[in-house]
């Protein structure tokens, strides 16, 4: 603004100098040099005044007089605005130039660098903490529970127990489950045999079994003699000691009877696992149980419990720097190394930004039009004079100087002709 004001002052002084020179040389017209200078100052004064009129007529009426074809900018404001909008949209900021400039920028790399630079700042940690907690709170568990329940039922229904039975049958021997089962059964049997009432129970059952035998003749005589010798207590002790001896044999890992029992158990277990009827029965039982299982409520409760535990753990934001930030660092590092993916992301960003620019390109012109229309005539003229005034004032100075030089030539020619 200061340079424009100084130039405007210089233009005014050029008119003053031309007018003063013309006035000063008029009394000396009898001299040739005075006539030559008077003609030069006169032409310079006319040129300066003409250019002043032309420059002033662009912005306002000269001397406030409504001369036709003056104040051109205020009268043609609409045309000026349309031309400015058209120039901005179609020449300065047309879609192709914007798209080409955007394509030259590696937006993906800029975003990654910004993220890497700011990911460990306290503001970023706080933002991640708030975002993570909000994400956990907003998970729709009530909607997830039925879906999870349905998925579990579907997977369980499609699962065939047959192969699992075969695996269990093989591993029963490989992992010595059969021996553990036998030892447990023998332990329980021994405990039962050592109880005080077990002898009576066994004796009663033994006497009933012997008494029920149907024999005749000599065998009947011998049986009666045997029964006369025994009673329930003696019979029970005999049976109990017999069974305890068998238990002791089976608990001895080197005894052949123990190995025979284990071999028979494993053989029967493998045969059982291979039976179609067993598989079908177990699968039917499994599917019946699954169909009757109401798992939505149970799963929902477990998910809510998991969410509460997770939020309790997240109460301290230290988990962000301990887990999330290193995870993000690793992801960014992997992304930097994956140049193909990085190029795809950059192309996607460029395409998105270009699409937004193309879809809203007219908004650039609308913005220019709105800003121009927001100013009144005085503000608009002041703005243009501020931006163009220095060059326009030089037109006045150049007009005065050019007129002065032309005046010297024309006056000189006229004097020669006289």
C-alpha cells in the first residue's frame, strides 16, 4: 500500500510539473526555446491528464461527474466476477492441473511419516486410549451372542465323534490311560473289599448261590456236608481273600494276568470305537444336546464379563505404549517394506482426492464468487487499486513523460515549418 501511495504522489507531481512548466514558459513565447518548452509541457500536461482520466474512469466517475463510459469496474462488476470465476476454474485451477499435481504427491508416504512422527506423543496416546475404550464399550454384544451361539451349534453339529473315538482308543494305550483306569478300578475294589460289611455281603451271596445248586446222589451228600461246615461269615472271608489275591495280581505290573486284562480292554475299546452303531448313537446324543442347548444367554454373560475385565485392565493407559504402539510400529514398518501395497494405497488416496476435486470443482468458482460478492463496490475498488494501483499510476507518469517528448518533436516540426 505504501508503494502505491508513493507512485500516486509521483504521478500527481508529474502533472504539477507539466502544468507549472507550461505556465512558466508562456510569458517568453518570443523566444524559440520557450515556445519549444511550452509546447512540450503542454503536450505532457495533456497526456498526463488524459491518462489520469483513463485510470480514474476504470474505478469511479472523474471528479464525481457521471460522464458516460466511466466507473467501468462498478458498472461491469457482474462481468468482472464471471470472468474472474471462469479464469480461476478453467485456466488457473482447472481440474486436469489439480489432478496432475495431486498425482505427483506421494500422499501415502506423507501420511505414514506424519503417523510415525506423532504416534508416541502424549496427545496420540490419549487419543488411542479413548478410541480403544470407546470401541470396546460400543461392541454390540447382544447382537454378537446369537451369532456366536449359532456358529458354535453349526460347528458342533458338523463335528463327527467317530474319528475322535478312534484317536481316544489309540491314545488310551499310548498314554497309559488304560492302566490308570484299571488301577483306579482296582483301588476302589480293594477299598470296598476291606470294608467290614463286605464279608457279610459276599458270604450271603455265596451261600445263596451254593444252596441253589441242583445236584443229586453223592454230589448232593457232599454239598450238604460242605454247607454244614460253612456259614456266611466263613464263606464271605473265603470270597474276600480270593478277590483280594486277584486284585493284587492285577496291580502287579509284571503279572501276565494284568497285561491280558489291559490287552483285552484296549482291543474291545478299538472295536467299540469302530462300530457304526456306537458312532451314530453318540452323534445322535450330541446333536440332541446341541439342539436343546440355549447358549445365547450364557455366551452374552461371558462376553459381558470379558468386556468388564478388559475395561478394568484398560483403566491404566499404559497398555497403549506397552502393546498398541509397538503393534502400530510393526504394522507401519511392514507397510514401508511392502512397496506394492504402498503404491496401491497411494493410488487409492489420489483417486479419492481427485474424485472429490472433480465432484466439487465448481465450488472453487462459487467460493471466489461468494468472496467477491461479499465486498461492496468501495471495498472491491480499494482492493483492486491496492493490487494494481502502482502500475496504473505509472501509466499516468509515462503518459506525461511521453506527451512531453512528443510535444518537443511536434513543436519543433511546427517551428521549422513556420
